[in-house]
C-alpha cells in the first residue's frame, strides 16, 4: 500500500494569542491548558471524548502527581479518593466517567461517574486490580494479579459490580486494555513462544494474533468496528505501529519521518473513523505528534511552541486530539488540537 504523507506546521497557542484578528475557531486550533499548580515536568492526558473532556495526570510543585478531568468549559477537577496514596486515570467514556487505579493498601480499580461519585473495587481473590477502559454502557475492562498463581488475568466488570474473568490461552500473563460499546475487549498477553494480541468477543471467545519477528505487542486502542491499533517491537527492539482490521488483516506502519537510526513510531489510540494517533521519534531523537488516516495518509502535528517536541496521546470520536509539548525550557504543557489540523 502506498504511504502518503503531508506535514503541517501550525501556530501553537503562544503564537495564536498574539494574533488578535483571527477568528475564535482559528484561535482554538491549538489550545494550551494550564493545570493548577503544575510544575511543567510531566503531563499525561490519557483520554479525550466526544464532549471534549480530557482526563489524565500531571506533576505539581509539591511533588504530587494528581489525576484530573478537564471539561470543555475549562473546569478542571482533581480526582480525589480517601486513603489513596496515588490515583491514575487510565480511561474515559463519552459520559465523562473515568476509570483507573488507586494505590494504597495494594492496587485497586476505581470508577468515577460524571456526578463525582467514586467506587473502588477489586476482583475477588486478586492481589492487585487495575481498571483500564470503560465503555459508554458502563462496562469496565482491566486486569488483575491472581493471589494464588501470581498470573495476570483479564476481567470485565458489569455496572452491578459483578465480574467475568478470563485468562491467556497458554496460561501466561494477560492484560486487557480496551473495551468498546459492543462489549468486545482487546489486549495482549506474553505468550511463552511469542507475544500476542487478542480480541475477546461478547460470547467469551478469544481471537489471538501475532506479528512475525516480534518480541513485544501492545494493544492501545479499539473502536466500535472491532479495529485494533497498537505498537510492537521487532527483534532489534525498534518500535512500529500496526492496525488489525475486524477481518484479522494486519497492516504495520512507520511514520515516513521515522525511518532508520533510533527512529520509532508509537501508537496511542484510534477513533471510529479509523484515524490513528501517536508519536514518532525522528533520527535526531526529537519527538513529534502524528495522525494517520484510515487510508494511510500521515500528518505531522507539532505545536509551534513545542521547541523540544510534541506528543499526541489520544483522539476523540469527533477527531479532536490531546497531548502535550515541551517548550524551549523543556517544560511540559497540556494541549488540545482541533480535528481540522489533521486535514483528513
């Protein structure tokens, strides 16, 4: 398949503020979001949904790493759970419900609904539980460490709090990372002969896959058409992206600017249009955001203020993206990017 490419260098938020004459829509093309008490060391937006709500974590000057939810009106809420030493958000649905992991006395999953109510939970017989994804129907997918075998197994948690658990077909460690609105779950497991990805249907059947000459596979996105996106490491430890179609066809790819040397292509997610988002590292070691359309067109997404690099970490159903950039002082800033910036 022919690889298409175009590179867009658009105005970042700092430059946009100086252009008072531009329209409101243009001024929001790249929106820098200042998080309360941020020290600029790290920002990790992990999700953006169709409401333009962003969820993730960042570092504060007091040394803490709070998780946050930022709604489209600019309201920023810090997620707080009693007796938690740390909270990590791993996923969000289109109703602004988030899931993640609470650290305290061991690791447990949690779900926080849009009304601010949080529930902490654990799989029965689990040493630790991790919540990774939530669909629009409230089903949660994740994984846990079995107290008896010490193996990682997957689970689906229903809205009534009951669990369905499942294991890797070869008895190795399994991680469930995504669930779509059909209730189909995707993830990966460390097979004894090779790394595998999997798709678990609503009836419980696992369809597994691998990529030749790989030493590691990660599933980082799943849409409602059962299309999986992720990344893998080849035998030389170089990172590449892949897409697995619903019919089992696998397409591997690299951003055209990430060829040779220490270049690599990572994948963060996929939306309903089949647009994949992620980050590539060029041969000089600098990171850039990118989007890849369903037909294989690539676009580079660099914030103009991102002198030291830009990362794209999530894409919404409406095509908006979120990530962060490092400015000339190497401080990290949360950014939201309009869908039009991809040109798809």
